[in-house]
């Protein structure tokens, strides 16, 4: 051959291999970043939906109950949603319409006659609140009336605990208000079904193609900027 059209050296090929290898790695990191960014946005959508459509008495409880699981290179799956706790289903009844299994319901009186307020500490069913109860007196276990008569005679104005279901009274926490029996907490299975509210479906519905494209571009841009090998070719 009398004239060289182009010349390729071994080191040049190695450089190209390094470039494409780094590009492949950056793409994988971008995909993970994309999934995590999407899950984080969905978490924000969930909290916004809950705030708009439900009564939020403790924002910190909502923040702790709505979480997202990060994706990794080895496990490229990210998730966002609510978690379940003791006596808390993660708003499952509202999303799916599933019948509630709760057995403890606070009344409006327990919330100082305001549904948006939290239960007053002295009305909470906890060990530090040593509520008086029928077993504190030597009374027949079949009738609640003598117990109530004793409290009325003492002009009792503190909460009291009825741990057993009676013919005239359900299990719960009560208090006398103007000499009338008022319930603070109901400890019977609840027949009132929470209103159906598909908060999760709406949260996912806020995600559209434009958002997906922007999120992927952002993840790819960050991944390329952090890759030192690719920066050498820039």
C-alpha cells in the first residue's frame, strides 16, 4: 500500500474499550438513580395526597410511615409506599376498601371536641394512666351499675376503665361530664368503615411521560459527571 488512509494503535483500541466500559457502568448507575428518583417523587406525591384528603394530626408520623426503598446495582428495584405498624395498617382500608380490623376508636371528646386534634394524654390507654376500674372494688362482676354509683357518689371526674362488656355498657374508657356518662374510647370491634380514598393510585397517577424523561435525563447527567473515566474523554 503506497499511502496510509488511517493508523490505529493498540493503545487507541484500549482507550475505546475503557470508554465503552465506563459508559456501560454509567448507564447502570443512571438507571439506579432514575429508579430512586422516581420512588422519592412518588413518596412526595403520597404525602401530598394524604395531606389533601385526610386528617393529619401528626405530620411526623406520616413522614415516618411513608417510605421508599432504594434500588442498587445488584437489586435494581425501588419501592415507595406506607408501612404497617402495630394497630396501624398503613391506610390500607382507604386504598383498597378492605374492612377495618381496628378494635380501638377514640371519640371526639377524647380529642377535646375537635377531630383534628390528637387524643389528650390523660385519655390515652397506657400504663401510666392508672384508670380506676370495677375490679378495684369488691362488686359483682355481672352488673356495672354499683361501680357507677360509687363513682357518682365520689363525684369522680377522672377517666375510668370498663374492661368487660356489660349488658348496659361496652368495653371502653369513660368519664362523667355534667353527671352524664360519656365515652372516650371504644374498645369494641369497629363497624364504621373508613371512607374509600385511593391515595396510592392517585399518587402513581401523577407520574407522566414528561416526568419520566426528565428524571432519566437528570440521572444520566449526574452519572456521567461522576464517572472519572468518561471525564477524561470529555
